[in-house]
C-alpha cells in the first residue's frame, strides 16, 4: 500500500512501487491527472479524493487493469467525457460525488461493464439525457442525490437492467412519468424524497414492478390518482410523509398485497377511509399517520377498533405514528362513539 496524505503533490508521484495493491493520494494539490500516470497492474483500490482535480486526460488510468475501486470524490471535476475512464475493465465501484459536475456526455462510461456502484451525488447536474448510462449493464446501485436535477428524460435508465437501488432524493424534480423508469425491471429501492413532485399519475411506477420500497417524503404532493401504485405487487414499504395530500382515492393501496409499512403522516388528511386498503387484511400492518388533523368521528371507527392487524409505525424521524385529532378532541374519546374501547387507544 502507498499512502500520500497532504504532501503537497501537484502530480502523481512517480516512485510508487509497481506492486502496490492500494494507492491513497489524498489531500494534495493535483489539478490534472495526466495520461499514463500509473503503472500498477496489481492495484485494486485507488483513492484520489480531496485533491483539486479539474481535468482527467484520456489514458490517465492506463495500466490499472486490476483496479476495482476508484475514489475521486471531493475534487473539482466539472464534466465527464468519453475516454476518461479508459482501461478500467475490472472496475466495480466508482465514487465521483462532491465534485462540480454539470455535464455527463454520452459514452463517458463505455467499457465499464463490470461496474456495480456509481456515486454521482453532490454535484451540479440539472438534467439527465438519454443514453448517458449506456454500457452499465452490471450496475446495481446508482446515487444521484443532492444535485439540481429538474428533469429526467424517458429511457435514461433503459440500459440499467441490473439496477437494484436508485437514489435521486434532494433534487428539484417536479414531474414523474412512467418513461422515467423504463428498463428498471430489477429495481428494488427508490429514494425520491425532498424534490418538488406535486402529483402521482396512474401507473407511474409500472416499469419498475420489482420495487419493494419507495421513499417519497418531503415533496409537494397534493394529489394521488387511484392507480398511482398499480402493478407494484412486491411493494413492502411506502413513505409519503410530509407532503400536502388532502385525499386518498378509494382503493389506492388495495392492489399492494405485500405492503406492510405505510407512512402518510404530516399531510393534510382529515379522514382515512377503510376502502383505500384491500378488504383482505394482512396479519400485521404498520401505519404512521401522525401529523394529520383528523376529524375523529364515527367514520374512523374501523381504524379505532382495527384489532390485532394494525400497528403504529414508530420511527425517530417521525415519532410514534399515532393518529391525531383536530381541535381539542383526543383519540381515546372515540370510545363512546365507536361503542367499544379501541385496540390502540392511549
């Protein structure tokens, strides 16, 4: 292993032993990675973070045939262009987060067909254009959070048939379309919280049928169409916490047979009808609904006396999940209205 921390290097030092399996050149003043900077065919991990890298010449990573992990986060890269990752045929993890990347050209990831993790978070991307991720057929995890992404073109992820986890939270996305998820047949987890999404239309997730978790908290969602989650038979966790939802259409969660965790807390709901769920109740269902000013009347008796199948989904991020009534009414005051003591009255 070679370690060069904060040594004032302005270029890759030429004296690194050829047999090094890990090379750490961190916290220096390297602005350009020149062609043929390395001759280390045994190196498995290369860390170049916290430098001042602005330019990567084509061929900079030649002679790194065995490299599996490349870490170039916290630098000053403003764009990714074809050829800069040339020769990295064994690469499985590429960390380029916290740069200033505004543009990724089509072909930038050519020949990275073994790449499994790509982290591009904390950059300055505003859009994603078609084919930008072409060639990444083995990619499992893609991180795009904390950018300025406003739009994602149809088919952008089409080539990512192995993708399991997609993080696009903390951007400026306003609209979702089914085309955005085209090709994501294997997608398992979607983080799309903290954007500016205002509505979910019918079938918007239909191209990602393997989803088990969707995190939509802290958007601006006002309306949900009845078929918004249509086709998600594997969905287990759904979080719509801290939006502006006023009404849940009949049957919206009825075709989600695997759903066991639902967070609809901190919205503008005044009631929760039983018909939003399937008539066939699971053995245990975890619901978070706190932060809504519910009209606690007879229409909620089904929820109040729901028996052993319903539990409140507690989490340090949103509290105990318990229902809250509008005005000065207390949840336990539904006892006389509903004719029996509620299973979960406090």
